[in-house]
């Protein structure tokens, strides 16, 4: 309600003073017109003992099926694994009659078993593309996850060429999207991605890069001017999760004015990231 005179004297007769208390009255939540989706079935968690019992049962069932197929003649029975140590126990008198032939047969059978073992390992070996996919899945998050985490960083000075290269390249290596907006006064970095990638990139921005040293190397010729400037630093302005990504890739924009810099973020619908960075202070 708008007050014409700026005080409550005009509407004292309309106020219900008994409703004015120190408590905050929250409105009742409105129920959704659609029924919520049922929760997905939870996987059954087994103890270590139960897992061992199931594994033993599966192995026994597999061995029983194999023995049944051998009895029916569908599979060839396995050959006896004869070694030099159990040669006399397996062949007995045959080993005494022709020991040289027996030794050659044992060594050839052992070589066949070893080669079969190597072939089975090669058959299970992943292709280069599968290995690359497995490594990326281990290092980065699954692309099918619905949650997207956003981090906004504010940098005082990013004129150092090597440091700017790190900020750009590592964002692409960690499969992050976003933008790097550079102005004369401040620099804003917005990155979007999964939890693992965001954590790795945050470690780079806040711990691994020495921001003060990067500016010192650029201005070591004019130390008096450098001493007058505040220490260069990078701070995390905001971090949270959003429903979907606002950028398709990571890009770099150099702007002469703050208006142009804010426009780049406004085109993506995230101009509030720039407002947060400009109004951010270490105390906040």
C-alpha cells in the first residue's frame, strides 16, 4: 500500500494493530497443479559379506553350466595342466619311457596357455577412443548430469600474457564454458561446468597462479610505479548451481569500457554476474 503523506497517520483506522507482532507471517504454499513424478527406485546396497556370497553363487552356477555342457559334448574338456613338478604324478611310467618327448609337450602346452592368456587380455583391452573416453569420464564429470555449477572470479589486473593464456587454455582443457571479459579496471571470469572441473579450475585461480608476481614481472622496469599500485589478486565473487548453461564455449573479450563489457554478459542473459563483480569487496 502506498502512503500519500509518507506516514501511517492516514490509514490508522484501516490497520489491524492486533496483527502487528514480532513474528513474520508466511503465506501458505500453493500446491502445484501437476502431480510430482515418483522418485526413482533406490539401488539395493549389499554388505561385503552379501556381495561375496552372491559372487560365490554366480561362480558356482557358471561352473555347473560349463560342466553340464562338457557332459553333453557341446564343449571340449579342458586339458590337464601338466607341469614339470607334477609330471611323474600325471603320466607315471610314460614319463620314464620317453622323458624328452614329455618335456617338449609340457613346455609347448605351457606356451599355449600363456599365449591364450595374452590373447584374452588383448581382447579385453580398450581401444584408444575408449581409453580417452574413460580418462575424460574419470577426470571430468558426466555430461549427462543435470546440475551446472557456475563460478565468477574478479581479477584486478590480467595484462600478463602468460597468465591470460593459462586462464583461457585451462578453461578449455577442463571442458568449461563461459567467458573472460577484460577491461582497464577489472577483469571478470565466468566458468560453467561440472563439480570436478569447477574444483580444479578454482584451485588454479585461487592457489596455483601467483597474481602478484605476474604483475611484478611485467613492471619490474618501473618499480616505483609498481610499489604505488595495490597488490594484484583474484577473488571468488560467487559460486552456485544453475538449471542450464548460458554459454556454448569459453571465449575471451577485450573491452574498452565497462558498458561494452556488461553488454557481452547481458547478451548471454547473465549481466548480474558483472554487477556482482563490480560491487564486490573483500569485506562482503
